[in-house]
């Protein structure tokens, strides 16, 4: 599963970009840390321990990782796998869009309310051949206004400080206006959604 979730990151490195992966882990994830060492020749890795008493949730993990980032930043979760035609190149395309739009997402269309309640839900609209996020929230109680969810998020360096807001409960999402790069399928192996 980790290898599949990192396919798009490997493509970033193959494109010639200088890629640094910041891995946030807890003590219970030492096997994951050991496994990821195999990627050491493909991209730079930084490992940061997340103390659950300090910032226990995903937004806390992002806050811990942000000081280790430079340039465009991508949020790639280890239990999310993007699949379908050109899925490996989807993150590279998303990173390239941050230079113009500031934010971009790799997303999949979804109408199932149960799936949308478990994911970063989006309302995606297409205008003039470009799909954009019109509304976004993480794990909505009422998913009826949403038609997609994100699998990866990319953001320009100057906006990266807002990345934790993408997954924070009660925060206004910074994703409205983001370019949405639609892929065939996204599977969340943590919830079996997608």
C-alpha cells in the first residue's frame, strides 16, 4: 500500500524536481519508517516524530512537518491510493498548477454520501474546460452538496501555512478556487472508501 501511495511522489522525483518527503510518525509506526528507507536514493526523506499528547490529529502532523518544507508542498497520505490512467503523473500536474492557481487537488468524482462523510469532500465544477473546487470541507455531516473528494493536495510555498486547515474540523477550507485534477479512482485503505 505504501508503494502504491508513493507512486506519484516517485514520478515527481523522476521529473527532475528536488523532492523532500517529510514523514510524520508515532512510535507505533517504526516498521513504516524502516520500510521507507528503501526510497532513500529516489528522494530526500526527513522523519519527524509526532507526540500524541501535543498535536494528535492529522492537522497536527501537518503543522509538525511544515517547517521542514520548501517550495510547493504536497499532502500525500499513506493510506490513500490514486489509480487509473495517468494517476502517477497526477501529483506532478497538481504541483505545476500551484504556480498559477496557488492550490490544486487530485480528486475523484463521488456521489455516495457515506464515502463523502469519511473524506475531504469537494464540490467540483468545470468552466471553460478547467475543473475547480467551488466548496470544500473535511468529513462533512451533510455531504449532499458535494460531488467529489480529494486524494492529494498541492499548494504553493507562500500558502503552505494554511495546509492544516484542509483537514481541520471547523476551519474554513483554503481549497475553494483550487484547480481539480480529476482521476479515475481514489481508494482510502483506512476506510475502504473510493
